[in-house]
C-alpha cells in the first residue's frame, strides 16, 4: 500500500513538473510570437521607407536625398538598439524553451540583429553619419586627368585599351585620388566600428561581423589559407603568362610592369591576354534584353524588376552596381551603369542573379526570414549566372555567335574564365587579409600593409616611393565592411551548384560549358531548393539540403585549379 501511494505521489510530481515545463514552453513561445508580431508592424513600413530613400540618394547623389537616407537609416537601426526588446529575446533564448523550428530560427536571426546594435544611440548615429558622408564622397567623385573629369567607366576603358604607359599611369593615379579624400574618414569610421564591437564584448568589428552572420572567424581564416595553398602555384604560372603578354603589348620589359598596366584599377579582373575579345560580342547588343531573355528562358521572370530598376549612367549617380529588396515583399530593384561590353553583361547577369533570389523567396515566411540564407549564398547565385557572359555555349544559345565561332573560341574562353577566377581569388585574399588586419590595428601603417599584401598575393610590385592611401580607393572597405570574403565563398558555392545542376538536372558530363538556357527545371530547382527557403535554415544546412553536401572547395578546385 505504501509503495502504491509513493508511486502515485511520484507520478503526480512528474506530471506537475512536465506540466510546468510545458506551461513555461508555451508561455515563452507565446511571448516570442507577441514580440515578433509587434516588431513586424514597426519594421516593415520603416524598412520600405528607408530603403527607398537610399535608392533615391544613389540615383540623384544630392545632399538632401542623402540627408533623408541618413535620418531614416538611423531610425531603422534604432529599432534594434532597444534594450528592453533585447533583454526579452535574451531571456527567451537562454530559457531554451522554444522548440518550434520556425519560431526558433526567427529567434536566432533577431537575437543576432539586436546584439549587433546594443549600443548607445548617439554612437549609432555617429557611425551612420560617418558612413553616409563617406559614401557621398565616393558617389560624387570623378577622377580628373589632364583637366578632364572621368567616370569609373572612363577610367576602366583607358586602362583596358590604352598602350601608352603615361596615359595609363595618369588614369590610374587619377582614380586613386579618392583614397586621399576619404582615408582619414575611413580610419575614424573603423575606430568607431571597433568601439561598438568592444562595447558588445567582441575583440573588434571584423570578428563581430563574422560571428553575427553565423560564420566562425577561425574557420574563415583556415578556408582562406586552404585556398591560398590551392591557388598559389596555378596563379603564379598564369601571372607569368600575363606579364609576358602585357610586356610585349606595351613594348616594355616584364620588370617595368606597374599596377596601371594590368587593365583595371585593382587587378581584381583578368586582363585580356587571350585572343578572344569578349567585348566585340556585346558591342551592338542590348545588354538589358539579353539579360531578360536569358532569365525568362529558365523560368525566372525579371520583367517587374527591370521596370523598377535604374540601369544607365546619370550625373551624380552611384557609379557601381547593386541589387536591393526594398520591402521583402517583391519590390526588387537593380542599379547599374550599363555599357554594351562584356563587363556590364557579366554585371547585369550577376545583379539579376541577386534579384531573382530576392524575388522568389517564399513570401509566406515571417518577415525576418525573407532574406537569403546568407549573404554569400546570394553571391553564389549572382556569380554562377555572371560567369555566363564568357561562356561560348551561352553566347550561342543567346544568338550572339554560331556553332563555328563557338568551336573556335571555346578553349580560349575556358582559359579566360579560369584566369578570371584565379585572378579574383588572389585579389580576395588581399581584401580579406587587409580588412582583418585593419580592424585588428587601425593605427598601423596601412599604406605599407596594402602593398605588402598586393605584392604577396597578386604578385604586383608597388610603385617606387609611393606612400599614399591607395587602399581607400576601394569603396567596399568603407561601405561594405568585412564582406569581401563572402565573394570568394560565393564562388565556391557557385561551382558546387553548377556541378549539381549540370550533372544531376541536365545530365551533362562536362560541367565547364553549361548555359542552362531554356531549361526551366533549373529555374524550378533554384526556386524550390535555394530561393524559397530564404533564411529558414542555417546556411550550410540549406546547401546540404539543396546539393546533398555542405559547402566544399572541391568543385571550385576541379573547375579552375586542377
């Protein structure tokens, strides 16, 4: 009898404990749902207003438009500085009571967003004001050479086509003048960003940026070391080819080659050393129509995005290119400055790759998850499509060349793509390592650091006696901080997706020259497996669900190194 009573009491206690746990879990989940509903009502209209203002400022370059953008950006970011909201999210997170997978994922995403902004609003306002002022300087800067103002497109054209070393040097140095105008501002901004990071318990802003975007800084460094080892020898061989070609073209010796001889401002793109002139295939073409026709052929409609975009040069307009999802509800826009050449064909395919990712995210997902799984996963899509611009099969499919021309240029075109990839990979090493070191010690000799890295990874020698902030002429360092490594991760995933689509969907043995043109199953696969999940899954889980493997450098190495 006593044993029976004891057993009943034990069962009753267990039931009470279970009920208590269940009750706590239900309470925490309901509290989180209530918070999210309130947060969404605030964030959705404000994001739309702030992103629209940023878009307008990018188009006009006007001080008053940048002022509006700055105010709204501060207001938007201020939402995430709310300490009571963060305390609630932290309490719920630390309770471990949320088991609903979709709710749990929202909690993780929101917690990281709030954590990165748990700073004094005056410090946040200071950072945003500095960022806006710097971006304004970049937007309005035009290189001045021999009394003539040049756009970035103009500078690139000179660097690409001229064989006059004096003219090349003047254009290159003219562009680098922006570095002198913004370098002190960038260093001050870096120190402010570090102040924010340290206030939040991180060693510096670079480490904080990676960790809050669900990347382990040590893992990223190891991956870059691995890629350095993989690409070093292959690039050195290609670099010798480049130098041999350029020296002959410019009628100088190889040891006289300087940074302005490599056909673009940073040697981040491959010089045209092979016999295929890709620009000629696009010279009289509508880059806009080619982009639209291609995406339509694989079942991805971009007509609405084209209607909302701004694609051609204007005075004061941001000279670069970007994609923006204004409202997480379908208003996706592209900014470009199109010219009928290969570079802008690549860029349009790239930016609309971002665009289709944003457009086809499942709109039934909660607002906080209506974003790509990670910033580098959207880069991967953009890069995979951007590669098409130099793909002879793609050019034939798009009616730019016939089968005879395709056969004539395929080998050289593949060499161009390999050269582009390895050239960019080495450039990405410079950017990643420079930014990492910049945030670790912004007081060091940054001019020397920059050229030390350029010499080591790109094998380009610094101009004798030059001690100027050339690093600051790269806009990403100021306006897209601690981001550049994602471009290289994107290239790895682009090769992984290309391999999967080519072998598993198209059934091809050769993955090098697949265009996917007309294959709507490709668009369906990307929509269902990559785009629609948005940020519902941790990025590596999404990749594994889509391709059967987590992110690997294997397919990039097979495609471009081995």
